[in-house]
């Protein structure tokens, strides 16, 4: 039985999920946070659904050992490959959330016929999870999904400056994305590129960033279950399966300078 003071567990393949963690911390400062970045196995976007699911289940066990009341899969690749398996594994021990459903729900504001682009990893695009959910709810939206696999690795390695204008332009000028009116950033690393993407599209495309809608949905779900911690200042623990200075440096760019990564191997 979970209680209000139990932590929220958040995981990603690396440090990208910190965009979601940051938004959760800002919206719910009283919550204790346990973050896990599976840096030893990233990128997830190139792996098979079976491998991503196996990693996600091991991380889930670790977060359950830390008594997490909620597990947020802050990674699109893991959300599209492993959500159902994680939810079945957890049962009623904790609430499990993914990043896809809150984002899809937030699209209800787009009422007119609309050409929408999506960029994400190969796994996210290949899974067709966004396509199926959006088509079922919003038949007037034409979704075009385009894999932009190298972006997440470049950000993990060098931060936002690792993504050169020519690499970004190579991806975003793909004919599939021509004439889009909005663009879903379906990878938790991409909010870091928002300014560059806006510049590429001359500010003419509405950029849909999942971080705030996911944290709003986490907030609402905790309230509905009577599990929201109203304390003033929660604790924060950031774990990675492989530690390097460059991960720590990158993580600070996502989260701020107070962050310290601790190495914690997966069992
Ligand atoms: N952060 C992951 C996502 O949202 C992608 C990075 C990776 O390929 O590991 O899909």
C-alpha cells in the first residue's frame, strides 16, 4: 500500500528523461524523486522491443525496492516498447505512467484539419503507437512520423551543441515533414533543441513538447489517488547504470547545477 510520502520513480535510457523530471520537480516541489538513467544500455532507440522491455523491467524492480508509489517511464522508446509489460509486472504495487498518453490527450486542442509531424527514435516511429492512438482519437490530424535517431546520442555525448545545424537540417528538411503545422518532440532529449528547431522552421511550426503535459498528468493522477505529497521540499536522487563525467556534465545542462549523479548498477 503506497503512501503520500513515498517517492516518484522516473526512468529513461539516459539523461533525456531529466526534462520530464525537472518539470515534475517544478510542479510538485514536495515530492521525493528517484531518477534512474540506464546510461550503460543507451541508446534504447536502436534496440529491439524485447531488449528495451528487459531493461525496463529491471529498472522497475529497482524503483519498487525504493518504495516508489509511481513509476514514470520518461522515455518514448521505453513507453512505446514496454509500457504494457511494466504495468502488468507492477500490478497494484505502484501507478505506472508513460509519456505517450498524456501527450496524445493534450492534442484535443487541435480541432481543425491539421498536418502534424513527429520526430523520435527508430523504435518510437517503428512502433506506430503514436500513429494508432492519434488516428483513433483525431481522424482530422494527418500524422507523419520521421526517425531522427542520431539526435539523442549526440545530445548525450556533447549536449545541445553536439547537434549541428547541418545534422538537424538533414533530418527536418525531409520531404515527409514538408508543410507540417506542428511537430511532436517524441523523444525526451529533444526539448533541449527547441530553440534550434524553432529557428529552422522560422517560428512557423507549433512545437509540442511533452514535458509539461506529462508532469501535469502526473500531478492530476497523484491527486486522484490521494497520493500527492504537499510537503515543501522533497529529496532528489539521481542514479545511472554507468557513470562518466560527461554524463554528469550533460545532466546538469538538463536539470541545473545542484544535480549529482550516483552510480547504481542494475541487478
Ligand atoms: N530518451 C529516449 C526517448 O525518449 C531516446 C534516447 C535513446 O535512444 O536512448 O525515446
